[in-house]
């Protein structure tokens, strides 16, 4: 095979004020034509800096050491002028960025962004560029392209925005595609579609791919070779199968061990908890009956985000709530807490109907119910020190008699979540993603709640950090007797942490069962679809697995009327409910 890209001794440093920090050190690897190479490692390992070095997109304070070489198609990119790099970017090397919302221009229609690339690199008329842009949009699975072409990024879902990023990267048929965490924030089914799309593109155009990710399931599904990076260095490299089956380095073994195991049995403690729930020994902490939350769409439309759902959450349990984006998971959690006002239905907390509490009563109730948000950076005030972010809740509920008691309580909470008390004087931007999430947990625990809604608390974190946070949540649950509603789209992690799991689709709960039962014996077609889409961190299995097509009509009915299945599912549902009652 012919070598397309050869990176040797890549070392990059960043200078901030008088401080200089080296972030990559002597990184070397090569990419052959049509090959997919995976670069894995935790946040801060140097993966994205390596990718941006290839693209010539490093920040102005970056310094590439003189011994570094990046040779692409026989030319050293580090010797290129900015004008020459502009000719290469988009045409010969395409890049898919991690966050499509911040990567797409919000002031331009998505169609004009694609045609802009074509007009810059190709000798085309505006009409020809528009035709090619619409063609690539169709190719990446965008429907109604004549309408979509004229829309803006905010009018697309997360999965559709990522498809647009792929279209933008592929429109000039580049020889090399760099995909930087292209599926991190996507649902498992959308992720499967995007990975299949990348494979299809690779087969059609012979494109080489550098896939940067921290998801070993994605690596097993996609990559021929894998590089493991730690602290800016390549610690292990080899064929994907060899690295998975015979990892040499301790760090690689640690990353692989951090992957949630779908086949891991529940502990004796978890089994005991489920037995107590089913036997009626555990009281219902929350009872939700016929809950509805509708949002108006213009003058005539109505979005039924939560559409007549009923379930209970028992004291001390973790109920997992899964489904794709737009299924109503987060809206359910927020409506239970009255962050959204319910359109209809009843939410009982220890017998009190939350939907009819006065503002004063609701403020008191908030002490008992808290939420931990998906993005720990966006949910922490960047202008406040950690001491005040956590202490604010203590002030609101008058839980600290004086400043000394307040500071002591904050220090105690930081220690509880595994952070040093000296961190109280720092600001959110001084923490890693995992540390920020721990601060979010400490803030939620400040008022001694009994019930916490965990809204996608792990989606932005590395696998090893996810494991640490899950262990912390389980430890706190055991120690403090907490009850969780765990909202997520990572089904493997949901199985690990949850006692029971509810599956949402189009605002409705279509299946609810014990975690092990749901994963080993799913009944609803939608649940089966979700489970089949999980990438397994085993390259041998992924190679042999024939994925069922997941590109379905958005209006597909997974609960057909008057079907034999509906009767069976309904019977199963009634039997399960009766057993739990």
C-alpha cells in the first residue's frame, strides 16, 4: 500500500505568558491510502493537537519543534505557507470537528457553506456548485435537500448537523479525512449511522481516515490500526485486533478495563435491592401518573415531548431512562422537578403532588430534589469561585449559620466527591471535565437531597473518567441513601449503574424492566434497535457483525396499532407492573 501521510517526531508546545508547556512529544505514525487509523487516549493526551497540526490549525501561541515533520503526498506541510495550506484544506484533507454547532457558521445557510468550499477549490459556476452541494447532502443521508439547503445550523438536530459537517468535509473528495471525536455527543443509533456512512464514503472514494476518539467500541468497529496516546506521547501502536487482544502497556490495559461490560452480572447488593422493590419492602419515593408536557409549535402545531407516561421510582434505586435525542428523556426529568411546568398528569413525591405546590412550597421542596446537568462547564457560573458555586445552595436554604460553617461544609462536600478542599478558591475553567462534573455533584449534594436527576452526566467525559464518576455516584448512593433518575443514551453505562431501565420513544415509555432482563430479553422493536446499535469493543465481533440497517423513517411506528406484538408487549407491561406493585 502507498503511504499517504507520514508524521515523524511531532512535538508541539504552547506558550502562555512566561510559561511554556509541551503537549506532544515525538509523535510518529503513518497512514496508508484507504486505511483507517484510530488515535485514542484521555482528554489532554494530545490527540486533537496532533490532528490540528496536520491541518495547520494550531493556535497562534503554538510552537512546532524543528525536528517535526508532517509529509503528505510527498510534501512537508510544515513548510507550507498559509495560502498553500488553504488550498490543501478542504480539497486534499478534510476535517470533521467534534462539535458541529460551533464549527458550522451560524450566520450562513448550511448550503452556502458547502458551495463556498466548492467555489474556492473547484472551477465551477454557482449553479454547478449548488447541484454538487445538494448531491453530497443526499449522499450523507439528508432528506428534503431543497429545503434543508436553505436552512441554518440551529434548525438541524445534532445528528443532522454532524452529517452536514461530513458533507462539508467530503464535498471535494479529499484523500485524507480527519474525524475528531465525530460521534461523542450522538445517540447510539445516530452514531451507528455516522460510522456506516464513513465506511461507505471510504469504500466509494478510497479515502484514508484518521479517527480520533476515546470510545473503544468505535475503534473496534472502524479502525485497521490504533495509536494509544498518553501525556502527548504514543505509548502503544499496532493492528487494532492485536492491541485489543494483547495490550502491552499498563495504560492501554487501564483504558480497556474502563469500558462498561454489557455482560457483567449485577452484584449481590444490587440483586437484593431489586428483590426488595419487587416484594414491596421498598417504598415509592416518586409516583408519576399520566405525565404530559406539550410545547406549542407556531400557531397550529403542538410538540408532545412527554405524552402520557406513568412510572414509579423506589427509595434507594437507580432508574435508567434511555432513548434517542428528542425522545423526551430530559424533558421528563425537568418536568418532574418542575423546571418545566407539566401540561397534565400527577407527580407525587412521598405523597405530595409537586405540580400543585406554591412557589414558596416548591422552594422548600427543592431541598429534597436536585439535578446534575450534562455539561458541567455550561452549568457552572464562570465568574464564581467553587466555594460560592457550592455555597450558594447553602445560603438559599439557610443551611450554614455563618461563613465559617459555610466554608467547612463546602470543604466537606469537596472531600466527599474526591476533590481537595483547596480547590474551593478556584474557578470552573481551572478544572478538567471530570473535576467539573464532581463540582456539579457536590453542588447537588449541598442541600442533602433524597432524589437526584442525572441528566446525561457522563456524555462529555472519557471512558476512564466516566468509570470514576459512576463509582462515585454508586458510593454516594450507598453512603447517603440517594435515589437517582439516570438519563443517558450510553446503554452500556446505563446497564451498569441502573437497577431498572425505562425506554422512551416519541414521548412515551415503550418498555420498562429490570436492567439485566431488558438487555438480555428486549421485547419492544425500538429497544432491540437501540441494543443492536451499540458498538462492542471487540474488533473480531465487530468485523463479523452484520449491522441491521438503522436508517429508518423518522415517523416509523415502533408500536403498531392492532398488532399481535402490541398485545404481547401490553401483557408483558401489565405483568411487570403487577409484579412491582
